[in-house]
């Protein structure tokens, strides 16, 4: 406190007459920029001295003289919505000039000076508990030159409210920027683990606060592998990544921290399960849920609480909730706007409810939108850090004051892909969990409790939510990728010939991350499918366009090429339309050596005259259709010979009949002449 006092401007200078002025202007035309950088204590008691510190700066090209500070203060705000509106305004109507005016130093053009003002809390915030807007305006006579304000939560009697339970969900995710070969598309993710990077900031803030870790198994898989070195895709070559040490350090720290904390898995790559279910990408839906927990636990080396379906921005239909739960999700997270309390509810209920789904009733976590959305606020300097903390403290106090004697639990979470600064991540976690009227609650304990009985409207199925989902076209491409991969993996007797990264890369194409980047999502899956398509074409049928059988039955020769270095096993079928016109013998599976071609023939038979189109199709060992079919025309030479004989005989008969007819006419003519 002594150090603070040393930087005081002489604001204990002779006070002038107290006057009331018009509401302050916080616009860009202000001559003086006022910044409140410190509020201490954050949540004062009555006998505390509330200290506001900061600077004021001359924004003009002229000297500013005869300057004074005047206190701005509101009555206690007790409504959460009113507080949110006030803090979103540049000049809230609740904030009025009050108290004494203090003479301060003049400012040269561009110059700034510090200020520090301490006032007894009980005298200043005398109208009872609530959130007080407080600030200062710089005046010159009757002219306001600039102003700034913050908010201070005030609860003089801490025992007057039941502590508010807060569960802060802490997602650790990253953009799914890794292709089917396991190469990163760029350095975005590794760079985010460096000292000022996004993942580093999230890790450090979670380390220092009581949070519930929600871990993306795709990110953990990447971190474990990249810690040993990684490549960046840069066509036509690959480039060695430059941050493997940072990735290793970050991953090892994460494992150590979450080992001593509550931890859960997200679905794989934080999947857009709503779009998968709507567009019948059933395999992708199931895999995104079922492999998530096992992958997370394998990478961590220890168990988790289970799997969260984390839909933090938009609602999802009951059918998705029920299906995900049937595949193994333990908790569903949606914003409270999806299931808001019915009109007339005057308090913030606990953030749990149940939803009736086709698979039964499922418990759902509802994140508080006002608190959660505060994670989107820009926090890059001392002023923004201070205001963010005061905002969060004040909002949690107003929730506690709504039902001071009732125990409730509120769930909060930042956006899955938020990009906080170091200060932003730290102050968000601290502001949510460390207010004196807050106690943190673990997610498993909230799951075990009875849900809130408050009636809620149901907006789980909305058009805006459907519009933000990944497109049907994207899901079609994902299903195409899975089909190509299934064909390739069924070729080889030895497992692991086709990289396992392709299966998870296809799932990455279904991540919620791509919802705001549809064109990039399409390019991502197209590149994967193109690689798989090229690989699939390594095994193909080589055959002519037509075959003539010497009789109604005969050999049909073909060649199968295998450009893979490994041997493959395929089965060949031959069918025709209509099927009764062509029959072929059953062929046993064929093993084709690597980098070779194998010729073979099978017996086919044709019924009837004319050519018939025969479809040659390869299948894998497990019966999966492989590659595009080859269509050849097959006809029988036997039917051509018979037709020739018939034609000749018919011609001879015609000649004989014609000769007889001519002979008869000649005889008849001679008789008539006689």
C-alpha cells in the first residue's frame, strides 16, 4: 500500500464544491483518455478502502489545464441483464456524477499521468449489496473531457448468501489440421504451445485454477506424436517441423497437471454429431464417440471420467443427444439458450436438466451464456484485465443474491476454439472461480445430483442451429472417404499397410471447428479422398473391351495389376444384365504379388444371340466392393455360325422356290398359246 501511495497524484488536494454534471461521454471525441487499471480489493468489505488506480492521458495537441476528477457512481444493480446492458454501453444511464471534485495536474499534448483514489467502501457503497458501476470523469469547469468506469461487487455480509457452486469446464482443443499421412498442414498447433501461444495460455490458466479438463483425443494423439518430431505438408515436399521440443514440454506438463485434476474426454476432434446424424454418416458418428475415451486414456496413460459431447455454441436435437448417450457419452453440454427457463422465471436456475430422447431420458449440462460468453471479451492490457475480473465477480454475485438461501450450481465454459491471451485465460478462470461467494464443484458430483426442477422451453431443434452445422455435401465426402479406406484396408493380409491416420483424418473432417470454414473443410476432405483414390487405383482390372467365345461357352481372359509393393488378395466376380444371358464360374480369392500383374481366365457362357455386357468387379477379402467395375462385351461365335447356316439354307430354298415358280409360269404360257 505504501508503494501505491507513492504514485498518487495529489488528489487529496483541496476538494471543490460538489456538483452534478451531465452523463459522461466515452466517445472517440474525448480529449482525455481515462484508464482504470487496478481495482483493489476486487470484492471489498465495508471496512476496506476501495482503491482505483490508473492513468489519464491528453489526446489533443494543446495543453490541458484546470483539470479535475469527479467520481461517477451508480446505485446497486441487482439484475444480471441490466448489468450486462450497462457494461455493454459506452455511457450507461445508471452512472451519475457524485461526490467531491479533486484538482489534478495539467497535461501537455500527448502526456499522461497516474492517478490513485481510495475511498472507504461502506461510505461509498452505502445502498446495500449489488454491483456498483464506479468511475471518474475528467472535467474542466462544466465541460467533461473524458471518463472511464468499472464495476465493483459489494456483499458486506458474506454469510448472508449460500455459496454459489461453479463448475468451470475447460476445453483443450485445437484446429484439426493434420492430413491422412499424419503431416500437419502448417505450424498453427505446434506454435500455439510456445510461451505466448494459445494452448500454452490455456494450460497455464487451468493449472492455477480449479477447472474440469475436457481433452480432445485428436490433439493428445498429435501432441504425443509431434513431441518425437513432425512434418509440415508443403507440396511437393515435406518440411520438418520446428517446435517438437515445445510440443513435448507442453504435453508432459498437461499430463502432469490433469493427472491430479478432474478430467474427461471430448468426442474425437470435437465432432459435429448433429450433422453426422442428420446426414446419415452413421459410421463417423459412432467412431467419433466410441474411440474418444480410449484414445484419450491411452495418450495420457491413466483413466478419465468418460466422454463429453460438447456443443457449446448451438443446440442439438434430442435424437443426437440420445444416440450419443447410447454409444457412451457420459455428459451432454449445450448452451442454456437451447433450454431456457420459461418466461417469468426470476432467477438463474442450476445448469442441469434432463431431456427425453428416442433412447430414453438423458441428463444435460447447460452452460450459463452470460458468463461463458464473457470469454470472448478482448483482454490484452491491464484495463481490460481489471474490467473482465470485476465483471465476472459481479455477475456471480448477482446470481448468488437471487436466491441467497438456496444451493445452486452453475456451469460455465469458454468456446471450444477460443484464442485467449495469457491475461485473458488467467483472468477468466480466476474471475469465474475465485470470488468469495463462489465454491467450485466437480462435474462428476453435479452429474450425481438431482437436476433443477425449473420448467424450461425447448429450442433444441432450430433452423439457425441446422444452418451452422457442417453441410450435407461435407458428410457425403466423409462417407466417400470411409468407403475408399474400407476398400484399401481390406486388400492386405498384414495389418498396418494403410496408415491408421487416414481413419482419424476422415473423422477430423467432421469436426465442429470447420463450421465457420466450410470451403477449407471441403478442401481438407477432398485432399484425403484424392490420396485414397490414387492409392485405390493401384489395384485394377486390365481387360479388352470385348470377348468372342468360340462356342456358347469359353474362357474369358483378364489381367489384374497391383502397383503396391505389398501383395494383395482380391476376389473377382462377373455379372450381366439380364443375368440369365450370362453365367460365370465362381472364382477363389486371388493373391497378387507386389508390383506385378497377374493374368487369369475364367469360364463364361452366353445364352442367345447378340453381345451381352458383362460387369467385372473386384472385391476385398471381407466382401467389400473394390474400385470401379470394368464392363466388357461378350458374345458367342457359335451363334454366329448357326445363323450363317440358316441364312444360306434359306437362300437356297428361296432359289429353288423361285425356279419352280418360273418353270410353272413358262408352261402355263405355252398352254395358253396353243
